[in-house]
């Protein structure tokens, strides 16, 4: 959520301000008269609460599973070639 504070407030509360800053949040620093001076943006990476799947490992497992279940003398490539004719 965007926040706007004065430079003086930022100086007094900088550590707390930085700890509260989350990815996607911005803090606009303004002079006492409201003139914008700077924008603080978090550079912390966004950590997913759910780990991303290892697709390479999953594809290898799937290939092994298909290989075990394959019931024909022809390879998958041969069958696909015949289907394209």
C-alpha cells in the first residue's frame, strides 16, 4: 500500500519504516510543504508461501512411468510418425 510521509518522520522512524516495507509497497518522502523528494521501494524478493514444483524432476518421473506402462514393440516416435501419414 502506498504511503506518504515527511522526511523528518522518515528520519525518526527509518528502521521501523524499512522493516514494514513489503514487496510492492512504496513510501513517498515529501518535504514539510508536501513537495515529493523520493520514493522508497522494497528490494526484498517476494517469497512464495508455496514452493514451486520441480517440473524437470516431474517430467523425468512421468517419462519413466510411461516407459514402464508402454505395451508395444513400436516406439512412441514410430507411432506418432505413422499417425502423421
